[in-house]
C-alpha cells in the first residue's frame, strides 16, 4: 500500500488538525499510505469526544457511548479483535412507569419479544405490527445513512403504523438516547442505518473502555508526529497559525476540529459561520458505584414512562467486568438533555437514581455512590432534516480537506468515515 503514492508524496507534509476519531482515522490512512504527517491537537490527549478516565478503579467513559459491532468503518480501520469488544444483550429492559420488562430484539428473538409484549410493555397488536418494520430495518442501508430522507423518525414510525404507545414507551427513550434527542425529529435516514446496525450486530464497549478505540488508531501514527496542547487559531490555505504564536507550513491540511471550532479557525470562509449555529444535542451522565454487582441487569435500561430525567442507562460492569474493581458494580444513568447549573445537575442525578430504584428494585440501587457527574453540552450535532439541508464542502481548495462527524452522521462510524475519505482525497491530490 505504501509504495503506491510514494513518489508523488516524497517530501510532502500533511497536517491533520484535531485528534478526535475523524482526525485519527485520517492520520492512520495517511500513515498507511506512506505520507509524512503530523496531528495537531488542542487538548492534552487524543480521542476528542471519545475518552475514558479511571476514577477509584472505575472506568468512566466521557458520556455513555457504545460501539456497534456492525459499523462498516470499524471493519476497515480497526482491529476489532484487539479491542476485546464486550456485547450488550440484544434488546432492552423497558420501564413503563408501573413495571419493567425485557423487550428482546424482535428479529433475533421473536418469541421473547412477544413475551415482553404480553407482559404489558407494548401491546401484542403492536409487537406483531412491528415484525414487518423490523424485517425492513434488517434490510436498511449497511454502508451508512446515505442522503437524508427529509422525513423525521416520528413521521416514519407513524407511517409504518407503529402506535403512539409504542413510540412513547419504546422508540422515544431508545432513539432519544441514541440521538440524544427525544423529539424524534431526527432525519429518518439515521434511524434506518442504525436499525440495520442493531439487526446485524451488537452494541459493545471495548473491555478497557471506549478510549481503546482512539488509542488503537493513534498507535499507527509514527513516533513524534503528535503535537498535543497546540491549538490552531487560524488557517490560510495550508498555512497554520498556533495559539503559541508559532506557524506551520504544510503541503496539505485536513481540518478535523469538530463543527463549532471549524468556523473559528476559518474566518475567511463566511459560509462556515453557520457552523457556529448548528444546534447540539446534550446529555448528563451520572456514574454510580454500586455495592452488589450481581443484581445488575445486562440489558440497556430504558425509561418509557415519560416521567423523570432518566432516559437510558446501563450497568457497565455487567457488560464489561473490567469497568469496575472486583466486588463492585458500575451503573451509568443518562438524561437526553442538559439543565443549567451544577446544583440542578446534582438534583437530576438523584432523580435518575430514584427512578432506577423503581425500575431495578430498591435493593439493586441501595448504597449507590456518585463516582462522576458529566455535563456534556456539545455531544452530537443535531440531525433534523433542516439541519442536514445545506451541505458543507468536503474540501476548501486543492489541498485543504475537512473531516468530522458533522460531514457524515453524528456517530463513531460517521467520524471514521469522514476521516478516511478526507485522507483518500488528500492522497489523490498528490497523485
Ligand atoms: C455523550 C456522547 C455519546 C455518544 N454516543 C455515541 C454512540 O453510542 N455511538 C456512536 O457511534 N457515537 C456516539 N457519539 C458520537 C461520537 O462520539 C462522535 O460522533 C465522534 O467521536 C466525533 O469525532 P470527531 O473526530 O468528528 O470530533 P471530535 O471528537 O470532537 O474531535 C475534534 C478534535 O479536535 C480538537 N480541536 C478542536 N479545535 C481545535 C483547534 N483549533 N486546534 C487543534 N485541535 C482542535 C478537539 O480537542 C478534538 O480532540 C457520542 C458522543 C457523545 C459526546
């Protein structure tokens, strides 16, 4: 692979601005292609929005995130086996305000899905009606969401005949948790891709935390080619200015800073000013240490009651035991919005714990202690049909390329794909 571009690439230097998944995917493709490159990252670590901390022996990701084993970009760019992916049970434990029942994946386990239905979470009629919907989902787009449909998730579910009760009781917390947007106004192309991914694989986390994903990508970047704590403040052509006052001249640049930072460093492109205005979806994640790991479920937990701040959560230690020290458990509870003020956040965390006490039983939630409370305002760019209407160019000149989840869909797969495509275009520009 590396010889292919070699001659034309000789002496060329490529700067990748931003070391999130998009920038790291681009850097990996460039390095594999034999290019000389450098990753310039403003913070003190790589990974961007995908990160994990170890706190008192607990692995705490930055927000609740999962990797879907069927993501096509992972097949191309990651050694999945080395990530030691730990799968969730396919389905969810759904709370309707009175009782909790497991809703298994309707395709994988149709009988269990019906049992869930019979236990009163969704009407039997609805469960039956969803079989063709689930079958169609299994044949949805596998490569990515493709072009926006212009229709919302809600419109599409209603058109498929899914009842209001099932929409509110299941799809609102499930897709609201994935898109961090309970309005269900997200473009339905995102849902179709996602359901295909859920039909084909599993939601997983790497055994050692989500940060294993950026760490693996970073390992393919040659030594000494990562510049941390270095903010790019302006880009003119392929000329970069850093906050330190230093400048950098490259033969090509890939800008992978995330949508709201991009507009700041490219003042010359007034078109990009609207990037500042992209609304973001936000979340509050409360990580609880629990004294008895044996009572925690291996399912994603969804709140379909419409009551309280808790939307979705999971017992991380029941999925990936390495997330907690032995003998302890770790549960992450999430809202699909963010209140103002840290005091309100603490109240919300307590409110989420109370709801979980009702869902899982008081015994399961006794003695929980807050390990970490994360307010994540810029989680994912909103993806309503009107947000996706105007397309950003993927390049701003012959040697200036853009990458980031805002160019594809707001997901790990979208970020990786945007980086891979930007790097390929960059390599082609020298061919
Ligand atoms: C709470 C939460 C939950 C999520 N859940 C999921 C999920 O379950 N599944 C899924 O697939 N996806 C999920 N996502 C989405 C996924 O994490 C993102 O789409 C993806 O990580 C975006 O990567 P990126 O490289 O495009 O952007 P970022 O990760 O934002 O990377 C941008 C990088 O550029 C750096 N930077 C910014 N400005 C400058 C500058 N001027 N100079 C130098 N460097 C700069 C930043 O520090 C950062 O490191 C979730 C995201 C969040 C936050």
